């Protein structure tokens, strides 16, 4: 398992998330609950969570709704974290995880009743290809739901460069209208696009997705890394957000029906 228990993880956004053991999306638990409603997820819905990260959404779905969930992520460490979380939360019988690329999902057409993708497609250059894949594997009449970053207004070059550096990605961030057009081009109908500014109260619900043990591990590992690694301290200094960034960077909750 790469970087899982070493004292020196690689210094990219996803390597660090895998190391501290938690991932996030804008809006925390509240946006997941919105997607559950918009995608009509109930106990007999068979769900795919693409880019499942540390597996919080899959375990929440299995634990609270009682549905079956498959989670996929490009990173092996995330798949391991997700499976371990499901075991700890007593929902392993309802969930399964595997390594897969969102751009080439290893499932037949029309396999799932609902497909979720929370803060994943933003990081991938070919967003249309991702959403086409999400739409391909959902059944006719099923729902695709995303929660992705957007530009609320034309960003300054400084903000664009900072955001790309922070996430260690080259990909560009669409507007809410841009995401809506991508869903429609993928053949989805009745597309709903809800636009949000970053709100501290909603962000605080990130912690509710995790146990106190997860939070302790996250703070402890970050603290130890900060104390030990000059490279990490330099990395963290670069992560300081430019003033007013959230005037530009927001997120959208999107859903469409096949
Ligand atoms: C910001 S995290 C969000 C994780 C999770 N959805 C959540 O809400 O906590 C993005 C996740 O997408 C995964 N990812 C990035 N590119 C991917 C790809 N091409 N296919 C599948 N997963 C990918 C990363 O490994 C990471 O776990």
C-alpha cells in the first residue's frame, strides 16, 4: 500500500488526503443529503460512488439509507481506507470497493440505479468523458448526481494559479452553466443545478462525516508531519488561500435523470 503508514507521504493534495485518512467535498454532509434526495436514493437503490475517497459517503448511505453501494477510486489507498471504514461502521455487508478510473468505469451499461460523484470530476481534465461514463452505467430512469467546484465569477489569474497549485492539477474549473451543459451533453434530462458559495456552517458538517477517531488521526498526522518535515511546512505555506478566493470559487450540486 503506497504512503499508507510512512512518515513521509508525497506532497500532493490526494497523497496527503490518503495519508491523513480523510477526504472532503464542499458542503460536507449537507450536500450529500441533498444528493440523496435529488437522486431519489432509498433502501432498494443500487448506488455507485465514483471517486469515493476515504469512503464516508458509501458508509453513510449504507448505514442510514440501508442501500447497497459500490465505491471506486483511482487510488488504492482510498479503496483500503473505505473498506476499513465500512468494516468499523458495521456496513461491510452492503458495500464493496475497487480501484477504477472515473473515465473508464469497469461496469456494464445500465448497472446502477444512481451514480454519485462528489468533488472528483473537477480534478479531471476531460469532464465530459467522466460524466458520459456516469450516465452510461446508470439505468434508464436512474439518476446521476454530482457535487463539483465552480467559478462563481471570472477569476483573476492569481486565483486560477493558486487553486491549480493547491490541488496539484492542470484541469480547469467550469461555471455552474458549464457543468449543466456537460450533464445535458451526456444525455441526462431534467437537469438540476444548484449553486453555492462556500459557507462556514455547511463546511463544519465535514466533521460529522467522520468519527472522533478519524479526526484525531487527521490532526495528529498533520501535526507530526508539520513538526518533522520542512517540505510539508513549505507546502502548507503555499496553501494559504488568497484573500477573497471564495468570491470566485464555489460549488454546484447537480443532478439529472437518464
Ligand atoms: C476531493 S476527493 C473527494 C472524495 C470523496 N468523494 C469525498 O467526498 O470525500 C477526490 C477523490 O477523487 C479521486 N480521484 C481523482 N481522480 C480520479 C479518477 N480519474 N478516477 C477515480 N477517482 C479519482 C481521488 O483519489 C480522491 O479520492
